[in-house]
């Protein structure tokens, strides 16, 4: 008997769910509903588009409906799911082009509804030239403004990943840029101060004015924005790009699916919601963090794809044979000439989770001393976080002007597998002076954390 699987949301979670269903089962009918009109824009590729590094804006996507020509796959854009009818196991769907409402039955329902960007609730937020940085429509609007010579100054609100990308793209487009954040360090939620100090200085060197501890009170202007009012000053500007975080797209689930106080979908260790046969994955769900040993917000494509892979494997088991193992949470970013990768916890996320950590910061050169210091032998930095008692690795980051971000994947694997400092200190990595040191960078960082004599 054919099983009907309905998926809400066409980003990474929806895409991976379709792939897994087709790989594992022959007797499924798959229907995916996407509220937007484009399937499915990768906002993480927006900076590449803004800097003219992609083939076309319409190529910056996970997949298209044409990616799945199978007769048992139905992918519908402009279709908004507004309700789950738990008694008869149907969803209410509105065709946003015709406004027609239908009910669609499901045997299994997968929620991958994601998040929406926050617009600050301040006066002037509805002025022209106050933009968000997410999705195809906003990408094309921002691109047009960056190419407009009348736009001289851009103010970016939020100094996280998206804000840094917006600031860099704007600066490379020749604009004057001010970067604002209410916290005290750019990228402060992702890296510890040793690394953010380096990056804050670099942003200044590249012409980005960074103002931290700034509380925005209003966007000023009559029809279009002309200035940003903070608690300390008024900043004249032609364009505001808001990158001030996200919120779960779950208001439509209230009263049906259990949510926490901030709107995140509650799931058990099998990614099941409180409603039978309704599951949730992705950015609107608190992911189980391996290093924190608890659920926490980890909004990454890598997370939801792993959740989808697990979920579909166990989707039709009456009793799931194993719980979801969880994720580490790893990411990387370039900040002009620097590149960093981070994995697991940092001191900020550890404190929020109530996890005790000890940290170690290591600074060295990438290659042996007989290689001249310069572009091929730059300074490298490693931050390690570990359990003070067991020395189990809980997080880490690498940073350099040389691209060593692949080392972040090594840290992720070490954290996932429960390795200790002692294990990393003597892990068997290759040596070749054209690439690294006699002891590899992570070996040396772990030895430093253990207080050993410098090699």
C-alpha cells in the first residue's frame, strides 16, 4: 500500500527528505509544499552572488522541481500550509496564486518550516531601503543597490555571519560601511575574544566601521531611510541591511504542535513532535548538541540534512530502533583576508548551555621555521575548548589568512567521537613541509593545552 508523505518546506530539509525517501522506499507518494515562489534559494550563497561569483542568481539553489521527475514526487511552490488537522490526518493548504484552499491527507508529515529573519521592532522599520538579507527577492534588491552609484553608505545591523557577509560585499562594491551590533564583539556568538580581536582589527583595516554595544532606537527618514539612530549617535546612511537574527516560522503551529516559550518546535529523541506521525527537522527545531549533551539552536544546513537522513531511515518503524545521535555544529566563514572554521561549543554557547569548559589559545606559524614568513607561511591560530576534568574536546576553532578551514572538520570528528586532548596531541597526521609542521597544527595546539614544552 502506498504511503503518503507530506513535507512542509523546500530548503535543505525538504530536499534531503525527498532524496532519502526515494533512495529507501518504493511505495511512497511524496508531496512537498513551499510557501515561496522559488525552490529553493540558498541564502548561504548570497554573498557569492553579490560579489559576482556565481553563474546566475537563479542557480543559487538546492534543487528545482525538475530535479525530481519521478511520478510519485509532487513539488508545489506558492502553497502555504496553514493548519494540521490531527483527527483526520490532513493539512490545510492555500494556493497563494488562486487563493484556493484544499486539504491534503498524509500518513507521515515532516515539518521543515525553517526560520524567518528578524526585522527590528523600531520606528522606521517599514521605510524604503531598509532591507533583510535572506531569500532570492532580497538578494536581487540588495544587488541592485550595491550597483547603484547613488548609494554611498550602507549600514549593516548585526555582526554575525550574515552581517559580516553583507558588510564585506558592500565594502567590495565600493560603499562606505558601518557595522552595528548590540553585543560587544563582532562574531561574538561564534568565536572567543582572542579570534574576534584579530578580526575586529582586520575589519577596521578594510574600511568597515565597527560599532559594538549599539542599541538601535529608530530608522530615520520620510519615505526612505536617511539615518540610523542609536542610543549614542545618528548615523547617516542610504541603505540598511538587517541581519539581526532569525525566529522560528512556527506561529501557525500554535495550539497543535508543542512549542517552547520562544517558538521552537519540541521533539523527542526520535524527532517526533507531540502529534502522532508528525515529525520536525531543521532550523525551527532545537538540535541535539553532542558536546553540550542537550538540545540547542544550531541553524545549519549540515544539521538538517543529517536529521533528515536519520528520520527517513526510521520513519516507518513502529518503534524507532535508535535515537538521533545528535550533531556537533560546524561552520566556516571568510572575513576579507582571514578564514576561520569553528566546531562545537565556544565560551558563549557553553555558558548558555551551562556547560563547564576550559580553553586554550594557540598561536604559531603554519610551516617549519626554514620556510620564510609570508603568504605561504602565515600565522595560524587554534582555540580548543575541553572538559576541565576529563579533557574531552567540546569545541574549537581555527583561523588564518591561509585557508586551513578543513582543520575544522578534523575538530568536528574529534568532538563527535569523544576524543580527549591527549588523543588529539598524538593523533597520526601527515607531515610535509610544503603543507605543515613535523607535528600537525592540531597536534601542537593540543600539546600546548596540556602544558607541554613548545615544539
